[in-house]
C-alpha cells in the first residue's frame, strides 16, 4: 500500500499547487501587443488631390508603402518620424494613401499623423485645411 500513499500524496501536492497557482493570476484579460499594419486615410470637403506629403510620428514604424498599388510612395524614416510623399494616379478625395507596420495596432492612437502638403493634378498646392487625415487599422 506504499504506492497508494505516494499517489495520494502526489495528488494532494498537485491540487495545492493548482490552487496556489490560480491565486497568483493577475486576472488581466487585456490582449497583448498585436503587430500589424496601419493605414493613413484622407477625406476632403472639396476636390481631390493628386499628391500628399504626410508625417507620422510614433515608435516602431517599419515597411511604409502605398495603400493602393496604383499609388507611388517615397518615404524616409528618421528616428520615430516617417515622412512620406504619396503620388496618386488619379486625384483622390477620400481613401487610404499610405500603410506601414507597427508593433501593436491596438495602440494606433499613440501615433500622430500630420498632412504637410497636398497638391492637385496640376501640381498647384491645395489648402491642407480642406483635408482631414486619420489613422485606421
């Protein structure tokens, strides 16, 4: 009956460990970081633009590129600031213009997006106040 005592003792130890272990949980249900891609979108109260110059500031930005295969994007990352020029094949009033990877898409609100310039198809500068930029995942 020595085996039965050892088995009972082992089960008792495992049960205690499970109870103690569950008591150590912090109960957090928040998801961890979720790497992914964010999109810079524009909307206009007036006509469309054929080119945009934007800056995005935030940690961990990588792999910037156009949001649409018909767009061309030229970008440089200096520190935590991405500066990108996006040239469109057709003027755009609403839609995505730039995408980039981040370590946590749930932290999208920690990134700042600024529209520096917008230009029409004739290369004339447009008022940036006619445009709104936003970041979505």
